[in-house]
C-alpha cells in the first residue's frame, strides 16, 4: 500500500475526473488523502478517501477560491482574462496551497503528490519538500505543443507554414501575458521556499514527474507532447450530485435529446432557454439538466420537455439519440463513448477546442451560444437526419473506449511511487506567508 496526497481545486467539470483518479487508487487498496475545497467534500468522502480542507478554519486570504469568483464569462478581453486567471486560479491561491500542503506533508509524508493542473502553489510546495508530484490535465492538452492549435481558439490544426507561424505567435503571446501576471508572484513564493525561480508560467508544470492527460489520444489533435506528458484516457465518472435511481422520461415517441450545458454558472440561462424553445419546434423529446448553476424554475418549460437540476448523464446518454451541450470535456467524452452525435454551443474555456475536435471528426455540429432557436433547431434536425454523424461518433467512441480499457494511469501512478528523495525542506522562519 502506498500513500498518495491529492491537491485538488474545484473547477466544476474537472472535479469528477480528478476525484475519479483518486477513487481508482482507493479501489486498489492505497491510502489516499485529498486536500481540496469544502465544495468537494461530499465527492471525496463518497469514494472512501480522507478529506483535508485547504483551510480548516474556512475560506481566508490565500486559500483556494470558489469557482464563481472568476467570472470569465463577463469579458473576452485577453488581458482581463489572464489577470483573472492569475488572481483567482493560479497565483492568488498559491501561498495558501503551499502552506497547507507543506503542513500535510510535515504531518505524514506521502509517496506521491497528485495536483490539479492549476494548483501551482501545491506543486511548488511539493517541489520544495522534495516530494515527487504529478499533474492531472482533465481535458485536452492545454500547453503549447507542436501540432496543437492555441488553447481556447477553437481553431483546427494548421496546415500551412503561415498557419504554423500564426499558432507559434499566439502561443508565445499567451505565454508572455500569463507569465506577466503570474510568474513574479510565484517566484516570490518560490524564493521563500528556497526554490529556483521560474522563467515562464509553464515551467512549474514541466517540473512534474508526469503530466497525465485525462482525454483520448484519438479525440485530441495529433501533437508532439513533452516526454513527461502522456494520454491516460478520459475518466467517465458522474459527479456525486448527479447520481439518481430514476429520472423523468419525457412523454412522447420522438427522438430523445439530452441537453447538458455546464455544471458551473457561465451565464447560460438564455442559451438553455433558446435550446428548449428550439426543441419545442421539432417532433422530439427533451431532457434538460441544468446542473447546480441554474434553477430549473427560472426556465420556461415546453411540451415533451422535462427540466431537472440533475440526472446521471452516463445512464441518460445511453437512452438518448443526440446530445446538445456547451462542449464541456466530460459530457463530450460520455456522448462519444456512447456513440451519440452532438450539437455543441461552446461558451468559453476549452469548449471551443472540444467543439473543433467534434466537428473535425464529423461527430456533430457547432453553433454559436447566441444562436436563435431557429438556428439551433436546424442544427438538431440536420444531425438527426443524417446517419453520418452517428456513425462518426460511434467510430470515435469505439477508439476512446479501447483507450479507457487499457489506460495505464493507475499503473503509472503506482510505478511512480517508490518513496521519493530524502525529505529536505527547511521552512522559512515565518513560513510561506
């Protein structure tokens, strides 16, 4: 039995796959402690792991923030987005993460620390304590890599030298922008911890032993990843709040459409309502799951459409004919594994990139999140009318299922857990403040 310490942040859709990794280690008989936000406590205790809050006394300055603190849906200005990401997801919580992780390591030294992708403070703390750490990437690979279009653009892979130059230029600009807001603050922390400074933001991630990319190689675009990064296949776990023994089946006999637009709030109420109004125009049935971010009572219902806060997507998708989604990685993976085509209305984050991969493989269509009910209805109708979308989704789903079946993830985590180098961290006289 080995001892693992997970350092996780609440990224909404990132929680089920990351907690799913911890669950698989628990199932193998290992001891697993999870440092996480209190919003994740039920998920963690449900898998039999030990829950350790980032801040035992409750939220405080420097602790991991609530997901809603970063209101990225309110702006498309790159500088504002980068500043918000630094303040609320990376540099802002870094000192609190490092402090809490070092306290946990000092109490009981783990064999391996496993970090969320944005838990830079936890990575720095593990590095300072000479404890090996791995990083979980719960979606497509987001760092600059040859062959991949820049993250967040929704672009297809470049086919010409001009396109490849464009990708390099955008990646360089994004790296400089994020580093501008993030690296000075991270280096202040690293200096206090006695660690060498970072040159660019991604240096911290590249110091991990392994980067486990929790998606399918068949789904992502071909790329030259660094030697420490490898595809582990998707984790298909549903969130604990979505588990239910039964769920309402819409009345009627038409095709069943599952509507699942984000488990976190992204100002998606109007978009969801437009989807409901679109389905009402068609001879179909709809099951709309709002997630914790929306109250079903704030939406106008229609005939043959059920609106609920949650339902187990893994079960519902098996009964559905088509999935309408914002393009969150978890929903996209579950739809493909079930061989179901999609209509994708990306809102932001990695969703345009997921939509680009769905459409490139012919497994669905993408429309703007601001699309009218008529436009959405047309896309749904087109996908249902053509067998090619379902066939493409099934072909891709077969490859993804094969990758899930032979995933090396747990074996790699066990193999990377030999006990680590000698404990050498000497705390700063006043600690990482």
